C-alpha cells in the first residue's frame, strides 16, 4: 500500500509539472492570433507607404498649368530664325504640324533636322512675343524623338529677357529618350539654378521677349530625321 501511494504522488507531481509547462488551449489560441496579426500590420504599413508615394506622384502630375502652345492646327507663329539658316552648326531645316505623335491633343510641331556628327550642332526654333510670366513659377515643354533615333540627342529651353534682349539658356540640357516623350522643365523663380550665368529675380519672368527650344548633339549621334515638340505650358504660382 505504501508503494502504491508513493506511485500516485509521483504521478500527480508529473501531471502538475506538465500542466504548468504547457500553455492552455486558450493561451495557445491567443498567441497564434497575435502572431498572425503582426504580418498584417506590417503589410498595412507598407501599403500606406505605397499610397503616399502614389499621392505624391499624382500631386506632381496635377499641376495648375496654362497651355501656351499645343500645335493642333498650325505652327502658331513659331519659326526657325533667319540667322540659324546661316550658321553651319544649326541644322533645323523646316517645320510643320504633324499628327504622328502628340503628348497633348492630336498634333505636335514636327521639325526636320540633319545632325552630321563629329561636332556640336543644334536645331533651334523660337516664338517672338512679349510675355509677362509674373503669375507663373515654371515653364515646360514636351519633346519626342522616334524609337529608331540614335541615343545622344538633348534639348533645353532658352528665353530672351529684358530691354537689352539678354539670351538666357538652361544650365544643362535634358537627354532625350527614343520612343518616349520627355518633359523639360525650367524654374522661373528667384534663386533658381536652372539658368546659365543668371540669378533670376522677380523681374526675370516679367519681361520675356522670346521663347525658344533647342535640340542639340555634342559630336554624336549622326541623325537625319524629325524631332517633335508639344504641350508648351506654364505652371501657376501657388497661392
């Protein structure tokens, strides 16, 4: 009898130890629930990041803009200046409205060019008129070269400002991407670093005499073909 009683005590001791070491079913269920919810919380955090990024990109797209030229019917008095025809390093030959490509509407300005390579050359065109851009912070233009165009062409915005008709071009050209529309943007605000040898002030954008765009190549590529310009626009100042 004494031996049986001792065995019962040992058995009860073991049962008690196991019950303490092993969590209850409810506890296991709660722990499992917490473990499953943690990735969901992390996924939600990542999802929020994606939404915020998309909203930022959308905000960048939805600028308050005024379209100056969209080339739906004609060239709208844009021209290749006479002096450009007289320079060997200027290679724009002629231009017209085209329906082949457009970044806005159905038409764009098609410019025939002939880049020979081996030296710096450019295709320049302009619009001559007095502009007061006081209410605007940025000017932009879309540029396109066909998919089979060799890589290496670039483009920039050039403006002529003030009573002395000062020629002001962007500090750096933007590289064009064959088969894709590329937007060139230039900041007009005081302190802008987009312009070469000029520190814009409030008067900088008040007296614009000419607006021009220039495609260029530095020694390469060799390219005889078309370049397209479209959707020339201004971005309004934030109130």
